[in-house]
C-alpha cells in the first residue's frame, strides 16, 4: 500500500528535523538536488538561492554554505553522512 503524501511529508520532516530542528536551506537545497529537474536548472536555482548579495555570482563563503547545506540535507534525507567539517573549516 502506498504512503499518503502527508505520511511521506511527516517522514521527511522527522528525518530532517531530528533533535536540532529544521534548517530551511538544508531542506530546500536537498529537495532541489533530489528533484526530477535537470542539473542546469538545479544549479541555477541553488545559485540564486545562495546569492545573498544578489551579485549574480557566488562568493567563496556563499558557495561553501551551498555545498555544506546541500550535503547535510541530502545526507539527512538519504540516511548517509559526509564529514563536511573536514572540507569547510
């Protein structure tokens, strides 16, 4: 029997929320990466989402935040982990 959308959403929320709450950037970036959209659209959307200075280009810190948030979000949704702290310290 298929899960209802509400049940799936609750499962997704509980996987992401855990004990530390939900990080919106992790949630949105993971949903984008795991979506059916083509990679060009995914990258364009993520770049716009993390371009906080609205310059049309990402700074090093914005790119680091994009990669860290996406890695953590996808890791939480898929039950995997990447030792991101090694790369972003």
